[in-house]
C-alpha cells in the first residue's frame, strides 16, 4: 500500500474489512468508509477515529478521499454492482481493490499462517493466534470474528514491521479470495460444498482449494484433516496426490494414522478433556476452555500449526485451556442449571450437525430448541434437504426469514 496516505473502505462494517480498517488506522493512514447500517462494530471503529457514513452518497465522501493520487479504495464483493460510491471510484481513476487483495499485499512479504475451510476457520485461526501469543511469539492476526480473549478481530504485533512477525489469518474461499495468499503454513479444515453461487459445483470449489494449497511457499507445510477427499475429473483424491513439493501434515480427532490426533477424550464438568498425540510427544490432560466436540478437532489443527511455528507443549496446553473462543462461535450467552442459551454462527448443514451434536453430548437430559435463520437464498436453495436433516435433530425448531446479505430474493 506504499504511495497512498488515504484508504477508503466500501463495506467497512464487514468482519474482515473492519480488521483491515483497524490495521491501517493503527499504522497512521487516514481511514474512512461506508456501510449500509450502523452496528456495534462500526460504532467501535468510529470510536477509534474512523469516519463512517451509512448512506450511499458520493457527496458524503470528504475531500481528502477524493484525491485519486493519494487514495486507495478497498471493497468487499458483498457490495452490489450498482453501488454509487464504488462506481464513482471506478469511473474516476482510483486504484480499487478487493479486500482479499489488500490482505494479500499486507501478507506477501511476511511469514503467514492461513486457515482455510468451509467451517472452522475463525475458531482455528483464533486458537493459533492465542497459542502463539501465550508462547511469546510475535504475531499479527486478521480474524473473521471477535476473539473473546482480545475482544477484537485484529491482534497487532510488538514489532512495527509486520515482516518481523508471523501473520495469522483466515483464508476465505468466497470469490476465490484466498488465492491472494502465499502462506508458509496453511490449514484446510473442511471442504463441504458451499458458495455454489460462485463455484457452480463441488468439483470447481475443490479445485480452488487445491490451487490454494499449491500457493504455499517452497518447503512450506499444509496441515489437512486426514479424511478429506478432493473431487477432480469425476474421481476422489487425497491432497498428497495433487500437491507436490509441500510438506503434508495430517490431523484428526481420533484416527491413529494422522500425524496429530486427540486421544483419551472424555467430558468432565461440562468440558472436554483429552490428550493430543503429536510426532514429538504427547500433550496430556488438556481441559479445553471452549465447548463443542468440533472444537476439539479444531484444537488439534491449531496445535499442529502452532507447534510447527515454534510453540512448546506447555504454551499449547496453557493456551487451549485459557482460550475463550470467538463471538457467535458456540458462545455461551446464558448458562444456569435451568437453562442454557448458546449463540452460534452455523450457516451450513455440517456446522449445524456439529453444533447440535455437541449440545446433545454436553446436555443429554435437556430439551434442545434451535432458533435458525438461514443465510443467503442460494445456500438455502442448494442445501434445503441438508438443513432439514440437521434441524431434525432438535426437539423444537424455530425458523426465521432468510437473511439475504448480498443477494436478491429467489422466487419460491
């Protein structure tokens, strides 16, 4: 981003966009932006000194940000194509880039750990960041959720130069955004079909994940869930058949063939307790600070990445036990003997499965009611049967209207 003093965000309130806005604001650039609605997050950005308006009106863009030579514009693909401000910048010779390109620019010269997957990205990347912080390894982190340990989606390094730190980030598959990243350690947690409005089918989506894995720097490491099968040309392949010149490390919640795996899993006082078996020994008797059986699996992946990045076993165990999770990722809002209220961002049938099964394991004697708001018209259409099967595991389901996000309604 050298050569620019001003940076303007179209869609500044998005979780990934706001982390970038915070970063550029902290390093001294002039930052402003637009978003459709005022939220708790945009209000926090305003409190941090970032000017934001909520009407799509070029006249509300202040003078400094109308200087084509000194302003770079970052937008999210969720912004509609007819957006007035975005088209003003495009039509008047500004440098206009996607959020993913801005993240790629920031990370291109740094050692980057990138976490990809259709689910588990936010929790796993937050875990990796927290472990490395506890291990006193200097990091920056750009996260897709508000991590409760740091109450932010941005963690800044001690060093003023990002290239002296390890950067931890989510690798977002939407719109192939993760193809701007070149990590030295990458994690792929899951490859369930999603974003079919972008990819068309599962095979094209899998190809993008393979392309992402091929962008790992020479002699870098790919950490991948050991049972993932990538569909290509009508056949299924494991990743080591498709990606060469990269160290492949596998993880699992239980499979003894995996390089990293959980063992001796049990529940004590409502929390999961287990060991993690690694190639270098055993981290025993971990009391995971976060509920959810899927988070045990996420912790194994995070352990692998953090260990390869230099964290010792003591730091890994301490960090997993003190990790509080991220907002809206199996977040306890209320927990009493009579009633438990959990908020979770699950927006894919596999995520619903994991969340509901975890609640069943932790509270086998309680009635479970799920209040579910489908996210996106296309996703609801593509996975209606899967959503129905997942919600069938509830004792009672309350369905809300579909949240459209970036989409227009689909008839029917």
